[in-house]
C-alpha cells in the first residue's frame, strides 16, 4: 500500500510524491493509493487563531479561543441530537436523613456559613447584597473571579438598581462605564427604522464592575474560594453541605448561580432538551468610521439557509469603549434544538459575509480584537422552582431572564432587590424548605407570554409563509408601539411585558394590518396560540391583583405569623413582577 502525500497548497497539489508504507505478506500484494488532503481552515479558524487570547473567565461570553468554540459546538451538537425525553443525569444533589451535627462528616467541614453561592460571575451580586444585610456568605468559583473583557450593554436606569440595593454607589457607575451612545435603532430589512433613546446605551466593563463588587464583598466579610469546583451537595435536616474538590463547607442555604449549564439544573431538568435556544455570534473589531449610534435589534435579510437549517438572523451593534473606531456586532437567531440546527462555526462563517453589507465594511479592513459566541437555552416552565430544601437557583440558572434575550445581567438588576430581601427573610425565619424557596422563583405570566415572541421570530424548517414574514410582523409591531408612545415601547425594549401596552399593541396591529393574521397562525401554530392566550389572560389577572388586591392585603401583613407574612409578601411580589408593574419609566 502506498500513500499519496500532497503538500498543502490551497488543499491541492500538482506534484504528488510517493512514500512506501508497510507492504502486505508478499511482494505481489496489491497496492492502493490513498488520497490524503489537508483540510483548508475556515475563515473563522484563521481569524481566531490570529488573535492573541488572554485568560478566559467564567460566565457566558468569557471564552474567546477557537478550541473553546469547538468545545461549545460539541455541546450544542449533543443537545441537538439528544432524544426529546428525560434522562437520568449525574446526581449532584442528594438528600440525607438526620442532622448534619450527628453525621460522620460534621468535623470535616472547614467553615460554616449562612449562604454559599456557587458561581461567582453573576453570583457576586447576590452574595454582596446578602453580605450587606449581615449574613455570612461565601462564594465558590472554579476559575479566578473576574469579569470578561467584552463589555456588557445596559442602560443607566438598570444600573441604578445596583445602587438601590447598596452594592454600588453612583460614582461607581461612571468608573465602570466605558462608552455612552445615542440614539438606538430598531429596523427590519429596509422597511423603516425606529429610533429610541437610552436603551442599552452604556457599555460597561465587566472586569471593572466585578472587581469593585468583589472588593466590597470582601470588605463586608465575605470569603471567596477561587479555583474550586462544586462536586456534590448533601442536604440534611439542618444544613446543606457543599463538597468541593478538597474542602467541605456547611451552609444554611446554597445558591446555584452556575448559569445555563449548571449541573444542579441538569439534574433537576433531567437533561431534558431545551424548548428553544438563542444562538449568538459576533466580534469586537477596530476600523468602523460610522460609530456613534447603536442597533438594539436590526434585520438585514429575510429567512435564509445556514448549514442545513432555515434561520432568521438579527443584529445588535454597539460602539465599544476601547477606541473611537471600535465596534461590537452580534448576530443572533432563535432555533429549536434538533439535528441539522446550525453550528456556531457555521453561523460565524455567515456572520463574516453578512456583516460586511450590514455595517458597510470589509472584514479584511478590520482589526478583529475578539470573537464572541454563546448558547442560551430556554424552557417554557421557567422560572425554575426549588426542587430541594436549602438549594435555590439564581440568575441564568433560574431561567428568570426573558426567552428573547441573550444574557441575564439586565434581568438580574431588575430582580436583585426582590430576591435579596426574600432570601434574607427566608433565612431569618428559617423557611428554607423547597415550597417556601419556590416562592422566590414563582410563575410569572409576562415571561411565559414572551414565549410567543420567540416562536414568532424563529424560522420554521418547512414554512408556508413568505420568507420576509418575520420582518414584516416585527416591523408592524414596532411601528404600532412607536405610535403608542414611550410607555409602550420602552418597557418592551427592556424585556418587560405589561398587559396594557401589549393589548394596545396587538389591537393596533390587528386593526391596521388584518391581512397579517392568517400568516401569524401559520407561523406559530394554533396550539401555541391557545397556550399563549392562557398566559395572556393570567397577565391581565396578575395586573388586576397587583393594582387592586395588593393595596387591601399589604396593611394586614403585620398581623400575620412570620411564615404567613413571608408567603404573602412573595405572592404580592409575584403579582407585581409577573405583571411587569415593577417597571417605572
């Protein structure tokens, strides 16, 4: 047998050379020529391998290397190929009878805390909020606890929630802000642009923000166990025990802030396939001359094919704080995880092509600083209620973020005050069973209502609607919201759905464009619309309860027992936040 060796010249060669390999048992054994060609690296691989990658950090968007991209694509492929049935995952959390004090491992615990937070990138915020209330808190982080290089985009109004909770002061906002820009655009394939102000118009440095909050946490007496992974959790009647690789920590409550791929969440959901996924790719690059405004949501094309799937791609774009010609552009799409769904690398290959027309630049003229990518799974039954005593999900792990967003920082700022107060009261009253903890992650009809939006923005693989229908539908809705004014469009753009604004928008769309209704039924399906109608009705009911029932019930809370008072306060919060009435213009 002989091997035909081909020098790599664009994957081909004109002058092959023969090199002998092991022959068969006789000299007359037949020879076979094996043609071996070296695969041509993708544009994504060439770009990513040409970039100097610094230390990667935990959390979504904290990894930038090509090898990390391939690993995430493997995870994504396994999600897509999995059967749509529950599986028995690794048991991370187990419940044991009796008291921890009387157990064999009681004397092995290195320290005892009120709260142990697992996952520090977003967990540092709830940890600091609880420490400021006088609780003894520890953070377990498998990496070094620091923020990523890539900026987070948010509004000043949302950041002020961190000041309200007491983990930042207003001067900190200026210190962590890398860029400011206005106005902000929403547009859909040349149908017209809608401009708004102060929506995601700040670029903040996660590295600076987390460093400030980390120092504040330590100054409050908090302890950080960096470079430690959570191995298991044992729940006793009186304590939760976190088993790290080399340490044992006891705590009254364990908060799971380990994100979308938390091993505890995988156990609770039994590796069930997500109902939907937002795939995000992008880059931060230098070389943009027109760089003073942002895109909150923009579509430059209709449904097209990437890999083996039909997808509708959308864009976000923001000026970056690293230089006047630096700009971050994200391309994202919503898909149902199934065999044939596009891989992240396939999306990136399309991104390099489409971005040139979208931003009126040539990729070859840009200095790519980093490539960004992520997978954001979502489930219909979110937020995730507590499945165990003394264990509570927080942030992305809880599913509290909108199913149409990719990243839970904005949602975190909105819910941080509610959650920190509720967790403190649960610990103070020793109400740490799964029922009382579940009241902190309750059913919220405004989140469930948002599911229709994700389905409407997802391309069907065998569609019976025109390729530009999604853009047509979105433009009709945004145009109607613009006509109805700031109280309607501004909450929606910050992932807050309210009954009145939503009802007005849908009503105006049906009156102004009744011809679009049959295509809506075809796009989302009748069963989905029936299910959505129930959540929409509950959104109205929660609005009624929060507006009219809460003022009657709240004065009575002081006469309730501590447990009943805790439970009713959580119900009142569920009505308010579930109806989006916590949002103030």
